[in-house]
């Protein structure tokens, strides 16, 4: 017998990440300012769940498999900013 919780009653696993960044001022004059920014999204690479899919076994309808999908571990980023 399948047990169905109340509608939208499923609780997903905890989501947690650590983002870090640093900015380096390259040049500052009277006309403009230039800086480099380095950052790391999800610094310790935790595989947070993005999507969960439930699939019923075709041979045994009482068995359901759960598949968890995650997108990225960590993402580095570099940007160069100009201010006029």
C-alpha cells in the first residue's frame, strides 16, 4: 500500500553552501577605478539536492525508487569591474 503525505508535504534535505570572495583594487584615478574580484560559489563542494524524482517499479508496483540530482559542486568566478 502506497502512503501519500498531504499535498506538497515532502521535506527536501537541508541545503547549505559557503560562498567566499575577495576584491583587489587594481587602479584608482580621478577619472576611473578598476578592480578584480575573485569568488568561489559553494566553497567546500557540497552536493546539494536540486531535484528529486520518484519512480515506481514496473514489475512491483509497491516499490518506489527515489533519485536525487545535484547540479554543481563548486564554481570559481573572476570579474573585472570598472567604475567611471
